[in-house]
């Protein structure tokens, strides 16, 4: 029986998951593939820490070159994350004629063109299912299952850590720091957790999905990004009272002319298919001209869900190798890449949730509603809480009908300057 040989660079949380799946389920893989998949070299700077997986003593090495230049290795898996040296290792592996598999969304968001071109030039394959949504087969769905359809919207909860934090704050009244610490301990968070919290990881993922869905490369720097660090328990509670949940959403919508791409916390109605996707679960909603809406839900982070996606890619590539097929699908999913202009955030329209901290005096509400009215913003409903002591701010929250983002921003700027407003107003966009 033939053996497909695999090397891996990076033996952290996900690497350990991949090694566990390849060893523990090797018989299943062999039966389903008709060949064995053997992990022959694993490189990491730390080969001392026990990862809970037993590998033969000659498998571990501290040298990535031993993987890249290994004459028998067919597929190199990159799991070190970050831009460098991950980019260099992938390009060197491709130059050596190795197929590659990566979970590195940051790298693909920034250097996707270079890496995809290198793979295509060499007639090799690249698997990157694990870069988005952990175990959810979203890349395969877009590239293969939905290949004939014109995607109009791709959006979702694509960061497990942020979703874990928001869910815990909402359901268990857990504070932000405790929830983050738990997510880190469970191995969901990025090496730098600000990537999770500030929406950067979600932006990397939506950049990669946008390229796949519409065939256009998007520069990460052009995406409007805000994270969840300004979300308070009060926002979560008010959202619930209005009939919504707060989720960190990555959004990419194509109206035929421009792409509206952004990452921010959003209020979604409780009946929305993604409203009850909690904890580390991710959800990705795809709308197109043929199927209306599909929502894929699954484990978005962690060693085994993400490891499963990596192994799935390895087996897919192994199938191609065994059947003598080279590159079966263009890496970026489109044969021809086109540049579609992006919509600036000031061009969008949305419904809004606004939270103000105001002094509790007569006439305050009319001042605020007057400014909103002047900017053509219509209030749908409102809650005012408590009665603060003299000088202390009380929360005033409102839902506004659909309005222009530019008008909302101008109104908030004016409201912030009122002497009855105690803090910078908070805005959360509503998505349906
Ligand atoms: N840090 C990421 C998350 C891991 O929390 O979703 C998966 O990309």
C-alpha cells in the first residue's frame, strides 16, 4: 500500500491536534484513502514540552529545513501562524515541489496573492480549510459545493474566542477577563489575544472569504474593524430587552457594484439563525442567487476541530497525488481575479443601537432627539435606566430606524459635545 508522507512545521495546540488525529485514526484514514498518511517530520523550536501525543524519537526536530528539504515529504503543513517565518517556510516548501496545507489566515489575508501564485505556477495544491471556522467546511463549500452560484453575502461569527467571551458575559454574567482567560486556557485564542478581541482575526478571515466568494483580493488595511472591548454588560442586557443578541460579526456583501466589508459587534434579532450560536461555535451565513441562505455552524477553534480540517486537506491532497491529478482547483477559487471597489463605512446604511451616559435633567432627551432628528435619524424605541445622584451619568439607550452611517457619525459627534453627555456615546449596528 502506498504511503503519502507529511511534514509539519509548528507543534503547538493545533499541531498536537493534527498529530493526534493522524496517529489515533490512522487506520480509518488508510481505509478511506486507500493509502497510509505518515507524519515523518515535525519541526518546532520547543520539542521538550509534552504535547500529549507520542511520536517516534526521530520525528521531532528543531529545524524547519529538515521538513522543507526532506526528499520523501509530499505535503508540508504550516502551523506556526503569523507572517514570518511562516511565509518564508511556505514559499520554500512550494519551491521544493511540496503541496502545502496551512491554518494561517493572517498570512493568507496579507500575502495570499504571492502564496497562491507560487502554488499555481508550480502546479501544486494548497489546503487552507483550517484557516477559517475551525471544523466548518466553508472553503470547500464555496470552492466546490456553491461553485455555480453568485454569492451576494458572506458573513458570520468567525472568532471563537470573542464569541466565547460574549456568550459567557451574556449567559453567566461572567466578566470579560475571566472569559478571556478561559478561552486562552482552552487553546482557542491567538498567540496575541488582542487579535481575537479587537476583530483583527475576524478581519483576516473575512478578507480570505471575500477573495474566494467574489474573486477579488482585499487588502486587510481597507477593512473597517472594531472589536468587542467596548461592549459592556449593560449593552448586552439592553440588547436582550430589545430582543437582540450581540455578536462579533465579519461581514462581506456584494451588491453587484461594490463590496461592503467590515468587522464589528452587531445586534442580531433573537430569531436570527446565528443568534444562538454560542461559546466557541462559529457560524457562517452564505446568501447567493440560487439558494437564498445557508448557515454553516460548527466548532470554530481548538486543537481537534481545527486539526480535523487540516487532516481533511491533507487527505484531499493525498487523493490528488494518488490519482495523478495536479492542481484540481485554482487556489483562490477564481480563474481570473478582478478588482471590485470596496464600499467605505460612511456609505453604508443600517439600523443602530445607541447608548449614551447622560445627566438626569429635564430637557436632556429633547436635546439628543433634536440632534438625531436634524440628521434625519428616527428613533424606534428607547430605555432610560435608574436615576443617578447629582452629576452622575445615567444610561439612555435607543434603537434607531435605518439611517445613513455618515449622518449617525455626525449626530454622535454633536451629541458628544453636549455638556449633559458624560461619556463618549457607544454605537452598535443592527444586522438582520
Ligand atoms: N483564535 C481563533 C478563534 C482561532 O478564537 O476563533 C481560530 O482561528
